C-alpha cells in the first residue's frame, strides 16, 4: 500500500514529479516537500483552490540553483 499526500490522484502525480525534480536539483540538501494551505488543512476545492507547498532545504541557497528550479516549475505548469 502506498501512502498518498492527497485524495486527488492528479495532484499526487504532480507532487511526486515536483519532489523528484527538487531531489534531482538539490540532492541531499532537500529535507522535504510539505503541503500547506487549504489542501493541508482540509478546505481544498478542486475547481477553485491553488496548491501551496513549502520546500525545505539544508545549506546555503545559491542563485545558480534558481535556473533549474524555474525550468522545473515551467514544466509542471505546462
């Protein structure tokens, strides 16, 4: 049995892809990706709500990492 972050398969797929992309970019510096906002507290409405999340990392954040993060975000929004 796999524990999913939400009861919405499409959102879970995006979250898995987001985490995988963040892991590829940040490596061991990635501590975790956490849901926030309405999806985390139970007020999510699929036709109205956005998806809020927090990415926690260790170490210094380098501006050089921003470009791959931006490309990963663009891929998810496409």
